[in-house]
């Protein structure tokens, strides 16, 4: 009788260990941050959010020539902080690095 209880206990533990290793990871992606701000390029967050403003870098691009997307995003975030405030947004959504929509996640 003890042998059966021991085998049953081992089977339960083994089944739990196997089930634990095969848990599904529901995260869809890891998002890059620039200056602590989440940056969504040609995508949008799954979490609900409010739009708090829009900014463009087209004027700066016209004066300075074509910039890398990283430079455009740095400039966009800097302007967003200047115009909207440091804690006014959590992320920015952009398709091309020239026009950005600033967002604040809902809690």
C-alpha cells in the first residue's frame, strides 16, 4: 500500500513539473524605450491608452536633412516633453518617425 501511495505522489509531482515547464507565454513583444518612453514603430500597444497629443518632425527634417529614425524619435520625444510635460505620456506611436502620437496608458 505504501508503495502505491509513493508512486502516486511521484506521478503527481512529475505531472506538475511537466505542466509548469509548458506554460504558454502570452507576451506578444518587447518594446524598445528611448529616454524612458515606450516607442511603437508601425505597431500599437495591446494595453488600453489615451491619446494626449501629436508631434511632427517634418519641419526639423526639412531644415536638417534626412535623419535616422532614432534621431527623429529622440527629437520627437524631446519636443513632446517640452510641450506636454515630462510625465504627460508613457509612449509614442509612429509609422515613419516623422509623425508621432503620444499616449498615456490607462490603469
